[in-house]
């Protein structure tokens, strides 16, 4: 990746994807692949995607392993509008946010689809003195992505030159911190999330 590409991805939008339950769109793998197509169908340009990573559930561990991935995208939608699009896609995939089941914290409950904005064009919003605000509807960059190996590992693959807009660290540097290493241990590496994009990139590389 060139330095110019690094600058490009720093100004991109980073979305984290996760699933550990089958739903209306099929298995977790099928759901994540469908989610990328749904993003594209709404005019969101897919720039780059990671492979699928199978990870141990974090927080509430008595549930199936997750599939996680990251996508670098571009969109003219403001951050709040993009978040609404992501929540609509989650709902269509079978996620019901109003049901917390028996879990003490519904953030860790199993779900067919989870879509989070990790970073929005380098924007910093609702952070104070290097720490995310509490209870804000939208915090940018994401208030916990920098603490989660299951986000950082696919992020390091897809956009290694990205830097956290507040902490100034790359995904690899964030992954090296001891407090991060066990937060959703990586169990396996699977096929590309977006095979069409991967094949197109291979063709472009071969043509150059």
C-alpha cells in the first residue's frame, strides 16, 4: 500500500461487522456477506474489506463464536444518517435491540448482525481528554473499538495504515497492548468477506 493510499483510508469510513446467530439472511457468514451487499445497494461505496475472522465471544462468553470483519467504505451521508442506515440493516437481518434476553448487558448478547461505525473520516466527536463520553448517542471514533482484538485484527489486515483519530495509533500498535490481546481471541481465518471486491483487486494488480 502506498503512502497516498494510507491517507485515503484515514479519511474513509470504517465499519465493523459481526454475527454469531443465523437469521433471515442465513448463516453468520451469509449474513455478513449480505450486509456488504446491502450497504452497496444504498450507495455506500465499498473500498476494501477484510477476511472473515472467527473469534471467541467477549463479555458474555456463554454463546456461539462470532464471525467478525471490517469494511472501509465511502459515503456522502452524514455520520448520524449513516448510523440510521446501519441500524435499519441490522433490523432487516433480524436483530431486535429492544429485547435484552437474560443478559446483564445487551451489548454482549448474541445477534444475527452487528454493524458499528469504528471511524468516520477521522472525525472526533464526544471525546474529552482522550476518553469517550458516557451515554452519548454517537461517539466517534467508536468508544471501545480500540480495546477489542476482534475489531483490530481485521482492521489491521484491511487498512493497516489507519490511525486512531484520538490515540494516534495504528491497529497493530493497539493490538500490541496487553489489555487488548484477550478481548475476543482470534480462533480462525476464513474466506474473504467480499469475494467480488477481492477478485476485482487481484485483476487490477495483475493489470498494473
